[in-house]
C-alpha cells in the first residue's frame, strides 16, 4: 500500500509527522487541563456531619498538625491495611509500619487503626 505522504521528500514528510505530533500533544494538554478543572480536588469535598464529628475527635486526640486527607481510594491488601475512600480524614500515628517501612503509615481513621500507603496521604 502506498502511504499518503510517500511521494514527499523525507524532510517534508518528517515535518508533517512533527506537526501532527505537536497538534496531538496540544490537544492532550488541553484535555488534561479541562479534566482537572472539572474534577473537584479532594480538598473541596464538603464533609458530612458524621465526618466532621470524626475530624473534631481526631483533632482533640492527636492535634491538627497530625491530620491527613486520603487523596485516592485505598484497598487494604495486607493484614492491618485500611480500606479508605478519597477525601477521608485520618490522623497520623506513626510515619512507618511495624517493620520500619516509611512508605506505609499507621493512622487512626476515627475508630479503626491501620496502615495506609504514605503516597495516598496529604496534609489536611
């Protein structure tokens, strides 16, 4: 099969390819920006009254500087791992697990305590 640009000199052909790639890149960037503006960040999600009470009890127990928000859903795969939803507030108990692994943090989720991937937590 003959390519549509097969008759072109090579430099012109590469120019066409480059332009097409740049256009696709620009479209992708525009799409990503649009997606980010449509998706509310976890920080903007209003807390339910039950969540608010839980946050207040976590603050009184652990202090406001220990509060973290879950940035994406987590499913506990190992023993003592917590399954949490994006936007949930937890209190940091230890920034490592029992084996000293700092990528799993021990948190208080307002009742259950367990481990969460540190990468899925951000200061509240």
